[in-house]
C-alpha cells in the first residue's frame, strides 16, 4: 500500500474516532517529506496546534503539528528511524500512546 492508497483507510478510521500518528523524516529520499505534507493537506483537517519543537533529553528531536480528527504529525525521523534514532522514537511513541503532547 502506498500513501495515496492509504487515504480512504485513514479517513474511515479517523471518522470512527481513532487517533493517528504520522512520523516522517525531513530529508528521507525514499518517502518524501513533501509527499507526506501533500497527503496531509488533502485530508483538509484544521490545525489545532501549529508547528513547535519536540524534545528528547533537552535536545530538539523534531517538529510536530496537531490536526483536528486526532492526528499528530511529527518530523525528525529517517527511513529507518528506530535504528538510527531509537531514543527519540521511543520517547515520541511513548508520549503519543499515553496521550501526552510530544
């Protein structure tokens, strides 16, 4: 499944009240940041919390933006983020699972 194919699934699950976390690298050439941004814009969700930094151990780990329909978008990943940034991935996912802001 590619990004355009996931649109219908995402909209359906979002309407049912499920939260979503979209994690993207800023410079990932495999899954382009701009394509992810375009996909998010196509959903037409309003912005609840605009761009801000998120931190791990006092260091900027990336940037995040929160949208209506309970969607969080976070940057700072890479194509293999759990391998290259395990601490940041764990912090981000733990916060998201516990419904805390990144």
